[in-house]
């Protein structure tokens, strides 16, 4: 099978690493890829939003299966575009169509969907420029803290938690009046704050059936002890120690099954991954957000725990045969620690050579590239989150310690990482 994987981050490197382990994968192309994915297949220098170039690559390389990694091309309709191309009538795509991708592309759509299908979530209201003053009044009388979300895609930065009303009104003005997040914040969702602990659950759906993949917990704040600004993710662990059978059964019964049933009832042909961002409060699951793809860095701990042949699994999804699949999971704990550029998540520089990558012990650890590129055959930094070290261990503490030990072998100018990933479970 000829496969094209779209994306350039750690999620895509982890998927590529797993895909090429399958005897069903004849050749793997990654667009645009990074220095890590270049070790797994052939990188194609194609921007993710250049749909014409992606279509042409599918035709030129006789692609059988396209796997869409990130959210932007999904929300913009890459699946619809490819499956409606006459020359690609036999092509399969893993990733929802534009309508299904609204689960991530519009916070308002997602919240309304949750309400329609009785999925537990925080109470909310949505506001635009037209009812701006009403929004100000709503904020003034809202309980603290206040959660505000840009409706559209904002590269993981569109959520603000405000501890007082003046701060909240100022942020509300920045979002709607001053377009802080551009088009994404023309509509703002204001939510009730839920106090609890977050976790992520992942499902692969084939349009009718679904399978649940290993769960994970990520760490978004840049500083140790969960301090400082939010990032795309500084690390992750899997399994989640508190996610016992009782909780996972509740999540499936109250969140996953109603979501899948809701998609089917509303006629949404959803074939791809669904990310459930959950808050666990007093032992009960509440939906925070959907993603229409796998998370990053969660993929870098979920995929290494998946024992199934990934190509066979995705092929079953394209044939609507996931009801015949049993997910097999590595029982070891897996942790990933992310190395970031100096200054991230603010301004940072690129182009620094990365050394020590060949010194990593392959028995327990894997390096997944996130923001890297190749220059003269050398891996250099090309993003805020540069790479992550994923390790297997007997416990969270064990896996984290191995990742930290291996991380010390790697170096680039300005490199930093959190040394306390999984700290609350040690």
C-alpha cells in the first residue's frame, strides 16, 4: 500500500514510525514532514493547505491511503477535496470531512452538539460583535474564574482563563473588538470553569463503529509545577493512573457512545480519529473539547503503546470493519518529555544544529521530531517545540527518569524542557 501522511510534527513522526513497521506499507510519503520523518519515508515539500499539490502527489505516487495529521487541512476540507477528485476514486482518507471537522473547527458547533446529545459539559454562552454589550454584562455577573474560548482554530492558544472580571472584560474586548486571534475570535464562547484533573481519550471511528485507543494526560504549561503560559504541550504520559475501569466505562457510556451516536444520527460520515479532551471532577467525566485528529504530544505516548498493526487498523476503518478489531495495548507506562527552543512559547530563534541524537538508547527510548528540518544532512531546530524523548518504564516515575536521562545526551542552543512531567503521580 502506498501511503501519504500529511503533517510535520511529533504526531506525524510517531505515526510514520508505526506505519513503516507494517508489512502492508509498501512506501510512505510525508508532506511536508521533518528531519525525523525523513528516516521513515520520503518527505514531500508541499504546504498543508496546497490542496492542488496534495492531489497531484496522490496521483503521481499512486497513493492508496491518505492520513491527515493536523486540524487545519481537515477544517478547510481536504477530505472532501480528495474524495471528490475523479482521478482518485479509489483513494481512502483517514480524517473527517469539513462538516465533521467542525467538532474542532468551531467551539460553538461542538458545544451545541454536546447539548443536543446530552453529553456532560460546562454551561456556556456564545457572543459576537452583534451582542458584544450583552457579553460584557454576562461576564460582569459570571462566577470566577471565567473561561473564554475563540470559536475557531487558534493554534492551541485561543483559550484564556481569567481570575477577575476586569481581566475577563479586557480579554473579551481583545478577542472580539481587536481580533486578538483573527477570524477565530469573531465569535467567543464563555464557559463555566470546571475544577478537576484533565485527561485525553482517543477513538478511531469508521462511520458506524469505533475502537478506543490508549488514554493519555498531557502537560500544557511551560513551567514546572504547571506554571507559566500554555504551550502546545510539554510532555505526556500513558496510561493515566487514575483512569480505572470504572472511570473508563463512565467515559464510554456518557461521552464516547453519545458522541458517535450523535454523529451517525446527524448524518455526518466521520472516518478518522476523535480526541476527547476531558475534565474529571469528583469522579465524573465532563467534555472540554473535541479534536478531529490525534493530539500532540499525546500521540507520542499512545502510538508506542498500540500493539496492533496501524495500517491494518486504518484499513479496517476505511472498510467500516472496526467492529471486527480488538485493540491490543502494551501494559508498560510510556512517558514523553518535550525539548523546546529558548523563549518558547514567545519569540524564539530557529536553525540551531541538534547534537546527540545518535546516542539515544533504542531499547527503552525513541526520539520523535516535532519542529526540525534537514540542512546539509544535519537536523536543525525549526519550531518552538523541537523534539521529544519517549520512554517505556515500569511506572510514571521510571519512564520519566529514563526520558530525562536520555534527554541529557541531546543538545541545541537555548534548549529547555520540563523535568517534572507526571509529577503528581510519582
